[in-house]
C-alpha cells in the first residue's frame, strides 16, 4: 500500500477525492447536481483558482505571497471607486491591473534587491493593502456599479459562466509560459537551486519580478472578477484568500520548497476546496468543522507528497 502511494502523483489523489466527494454529495444532497449549483460552483472556483495560479508562481521559485487576499480587496475597491467616479470600464480595468502589477514589483524589489524574506514582505503587504482598501473606501461598501460589471459575471458563453471561461484562459496562458517558454524554465530552475541558476547566468531578480508581478496581477484580476460577481466592493472581502490560494497550490502538488508545481494542480486544488465548501453549505455542516477538515486534508496531501519524494530519493 505504501509503495502504491509513493508511485501515484499527488494530483491523482486530489482528482480522485474530488470525484468521490461529488458522488457522495450527489447521493446526500439532492440540489448538488442541479445546473444552478454547478454554475455557482464554477463562478466561485474561477476567482479562487486565478488567485491560486498567481501564488503558484511564487511557490515555484521557493517564495510565498501572503498579501494576495488583501491585494484582491484593495484592487477590487480601487476598481469600484474608479467606476463610481465616472471612469470608463476599460480604463478602470486597465488601471486596476496596473496597480496590481505595481504591487508585485514592490514585493519583488524588496525580496530580490533588499534581501528581505518573502514571508516578511508579503505579511507586511497583507496589512498594508487591507489598510489601503479601508482608506480608499472609507471603510464602507462601494456600490452603484455600471450594469456591465455584474452582467459579465452573470453571463455565459457556450453554456459556461464567463468567469469560468476567464479562469480557463488564464490557466492555459500561465501553463504555456511555465512549460514552453524560457521564462518558465528559469522559474523552476531558481526554485530547484537558486545558486546553480545564478551560476549559469539566470537573473534571479528578474525572475522574482516575473513571479510576484504575475501573483499580484492575477490577484488584481481576481479582485475585479469578485466585484463583478458580488456587484459590490467591500474592503473586508477576500478575507483569508491567501491561505486558500496557498492551500490549493500545495494540495495540487506544489512544493513549498520550490521547483515543483503545475497550473492544473492548483486549479484542481481550488475545485476541491470549492466542492468541500459547497457541500458543507448544502449539508448544513458547521463551518468550523469545514476548516478542520480542510486543514487535515492539507496535512494528508503533504504527507503523501513526502512519501513520493522519498521514493525519488531512493529512501
């Protein structure tokens, strides 16, 4: 049994457990298999998966980004405020994404140039950007958004929610970068052995900028999409999103020591956690128990991942 666990990739456990949950929920919750519930799950998964894909890029280089939840809130509130002050939707969207990229640039410079640990930089960012969200909103919910904002989130294309299609596009784009471009190979190389990567001429600061700008840029996009889904912007939204994103990436096979992880794994992890959350609501499970189960699941997947690494090391 132990040998079998060592042979199977972590993503296999995630997909298998998700399918098992779907079977159990289809038998115990009559409303689980309804079109409305699946559409809601796809919209919920879209935002969390996009944020998880961004965090994955920082994990691949053996970093971490604890600020993404606050960046989602900050950029979401910024987007809503720009619209409420009369800016055209495309311009407000562009400026919001630009703000997210700038946040990533600040994080990367602090980490790569100033040598401050990523944990400290992004933990500080978690407080700073949540505070900025509160400041620019006055601590109030921002509403009165143009109809086009909520129409996008509620709309569908070829039978799939627009938010889910956006997630698929982002996943394919980042997967292409990571797997088929020199930049992707450099990111994995730095995460595997930063010193060896430096010796062969890979610019560590530049790759750190790429990873953290992708992370914060996708967090900004997540903020825009979350505002579109909720039709309002609140400085308290996206609370604990950073933990969910890291958990989705790790459960999907990413190593916190760097050098390993896939976009499809992060998406699979996000789908699993969305399924657990949705099932808990349908079955009226105490949300505190949901938190306990998610924590135990993360511990189990990390254990299975360690078994696999021992096999590769010949232990």
